[in-house]
């Protein structure tokens, strides 16, 4: 593999952030734009790339991009929730869902 550096891009047409390893789609973080903000609803990394910390890279870069766009982050995805509970640098941009919120 010539290019093994992970690259994360926002694919607005598909409502997801994509994690690319070279020319291979290795993972994605799906979101929905809602009145409350950008709701992260599902994150996954392909099994072929598991155990390499790529999920954390995908989460961090996706969340940083959303924050840089001054979007409110609403984490429904359990992986994104777990990431945000361990990393507090984006707390000012996060609106935690409450039980009354329905998924996107």
C-alpha cells in the first residue's frame, strides 16, 4: 500500500464522514442534520481495519470538523458517546441527548 495514512472526509451527499486508507473505504460515521444540531447516529470501521485505533481517528476528526463548522454535536452513536466521555476538548459543542429525544 502506497498511502497508508488515514484520511477522513465529509461526504455531505451521503450524510457521513468517511475514513479512507489509500483508496479503500475503511470506516464511516453517519450523521443527520437536525434542528438540535448534527446528530451522530452510527459509526463503524471495517473488520479488516479493526484494532488499529482508526475508530478513534474517525471520531476525533469528524467531531473536530463538525465543531469547526460551529455545529452542535448530538451524540446518539454509542461509540461517539464513549469517545466524547473520554475526550473533553469539544464539550462546549456537545448537546447530550435526553431520554425524551428521539433518534434523528
